C-alpha cells in the first residue's frame, strides 16, 4: 500500500480528502497532513483523529510517506519540494506555476536525481496534455492557450491595476505574453498555463492570453497547437471551486485522480 503525506488542507485539499474518504480500496494510506502552525487546531478538527497533523516537513517525513502530495501554494512547493525529493519521496504537485522559475526547476531536478525520486504533475484544470506531450516528440511548431474567467476570479491580481473588474460589461484581455510571465504574475489563477508549457513547447515559447469575461460563471480554457502530428484545438468550459473562485473544480478532481492512481492497477 502506498503511504501518502499531504501538504496543505485548504479548499482543494479538502476536496481531495473527501474524494479519498469516499473511494473504495485499494487507495493510498494517508499517514499525515502538514499545515502551517496557525492552522493546526482547525486541521485536527477536520481530519480523522487517526491521521496525524503536523506543522513542519521533518515531522511529516518522519511518518514515512512514499509520496508527498502538495495541495497548498507555490510558496509551499518552493519551501518543501526540494527536500521531499532529496529524501527519496516522489512529489505530486498542483502549484506547478512555480516551475516557471528556472532556478527552482533546476533545484527540483537535482534533488530528484539525488533522491532517485520523481516529480509528478497532474493535468490539472485542463485536458489534452497526453496529446501535447506525445506530439512534442515529433516536433511542435506552436502552442497557444487562452484562459477566460469571471472578473471576480481576477481579484487581488495585477489585473486590478488597470481595469475596474466590478464595472466590466464585456470580455477584456488582461494579459498577453509567455507562459513564464503568466505563471509568475498570476500564481493563483494560471497554474494551468504552466501545465501546458511543460507538456508542450516550454515556458518561453508557449503563448498565453488571459481574459476577464463578465458573461462567464466559470473558467474557459482553449488550447491550439500545430506540428508534425497535425493540429489540435481543445476547449473546456469548467466551474470554479465553490469556496475559491480563483481555482477550477477540475484541478482538484485531477489531483484526486492522480492520488488514487498511485494505488490503482490501471492508470487513466
């Protein structure tokens, strides 16, 4: 049985944990949850009393996980990811927008080499990543992606500097540039752009447009790619997490699926 440690217990982590509780065996055994010190009391009240809740990585690793699942923030990935891999545990991440930082990516790569471990990245809030990854082997000429969300999803982001999000009456482009820039400027909204970049042509060549659209109630992702394989057009109309409009419900479901796949005899 795969032993799983969790970092984070926010809205997405709780969705994953609830799916885990309802899923039949075989499934990973959760050996512990790591949260910030200020969240210890509320976390202990939420999880089953048989699951230890700790406030630091060392205590989590002492519980003996085979895999550590990050479902927190880019900051949590930066702070904990390299040591998890260095200590020989596979690392399943959802805050993969942090991987746009070349220094962090290099550090994680070296840590994985030292620990003979792997960095596992689910498809997150979008699909078609298997197609992009396969097409890359034959040569990709171009990958473009657009992400549209309701204006409230862009609150407390750089979009507010030039746009009155509360007064929007039509769709407005709030960013156009590379996936590397999008991941850095919109860390809570654009992890999906990093996923597409990793599967396709990389952070600098992958082109991104972000939109605030008052006609939407959830995110809309569009990916266009062309290369030796042919052409790809992928569109997904999603919904936000009920308690977090910055995050897609599908991102949490994707993370839960990747978690359950750790113990599954067939992986899809």
